[in-house]
């Protein structure tokens, strides 16, 4: 028996919004530790890694490890039927071929349930080693989303250049070129507005705008985003989901031919 | 122009 309850459906809606542009379907691996998902996009350029800890749920029970392959378009249709404030419960029997989403209104007067067929998906897990990154940048998630959106007007690629002075995002194309520099904040009233840079070595890497923009769909989950970079390895973009877990995106760099 | 690398160039399938 698997059962996981969140007091507000809005959290699950935001999690789904953060992954459904990159993935058509994905396997949710459930254990007593929580729910894990790891999947590459179709082109194998980016990877989504989602962790939702069992202690972050309002109720969590998982008697046997369970892998639930879900069509994210179908899941999205179902979650649209929930109000943001509804309690959402996901339920599945052991070895089931369906999962049930149950929504309950705050006044308990409306209860709906939606059963969705599960899929058998080929699992392609990547082994990602623990890495000490040369640069780790933390900044407001809204700021990062704004930068990715603004620069994508100028080119298909963004160059992220990080030194101890700051981080620079650049793009160029037919229109011209654009550069956005962010300095480390010296003092801020609110921690979520800070830009911080931990640098061992300066790095300069090129990434596809399209994927960075897709990652910023996670912005509603977190005030801050963390970018981890080292020369010639994938970028890690991490959003922490308060009291519940995190979503990490890995993106292979573009390299000179 | 730079070319897009594949993630499997960096991480192995398990």
C-alpha cells in the first residue's frame, strides 16, 4: 500500500509544472524515504532529478518499494481538477496498474477521486557522482528566470562566466549582444534577495537558452536557485522545495567543435 | 558555433 498526502495541492501542481515541459512521462519511485524521480529529456541533453522526502508529506505510507510510470500530460489534466487549497492524496495498491488522486476541499464537503493508468517505462538512470564544483552561485530564483527570459531574445545560447567579482550572463545573435552582470550582494535585508558566489576557479560555460528557460518553470517552488558549475561538466540548477525536498536539473554544456 | 553535447558523454547509464 502506498499513500502520500499533501495539505495543499498547489505544491504538487508546481512540481508537475516544473517537469512537464521537459518530460512527457516519468517514473515516480516510491519508498519509505519518499518519492524520487530521475529522467532525461528525449534528446538526452538535460536531466531532471526530483526528491520529495516522506517527512515533508502530511501523511506518508509506503509498505513496499513501488515504481509508478506516469504520463505527465494525463497527470496534469487530473491536477487541473484540484483547487490549490485542496488536500491531495495519492494512493496505489502494491503491484497496482493504476494510481488514484483524491482531492478534498478545505471544508471537507467536496471529495473527488481520479484514477489514472500507470505505464511501464524503460528506466534509464544515470549515475551522477558527487562533485566539488568550481563555482556555486546562489541568487533569487525570479532574477534567474528574468535573465534567462531576457537573454533568450538575443540568441540560442547563454554564456555563464563566473569569477569571484560576480557572475555574467551573455548572449548574442542577429539583433546584437546582451550582457547581464550580477555582483555578489554586500548586505541584504532579506536572505532570499542575496546573490552569493563560492568560487574555487573561475569558469565560463555555454548553455542552450531553451533548456534554462524550461528549468525556470520551477521558480514558484523556491525563492532562491543554486547554479553549480565546473569546466567541461554539466551545469546543475537546484531549487530547494521548503520542508519537502528539491528539484535538480542537469544540463550538458555546448562545446566548441 | 558551439555544438550541444549529450549528457551521456559525462555520466554513465546504470
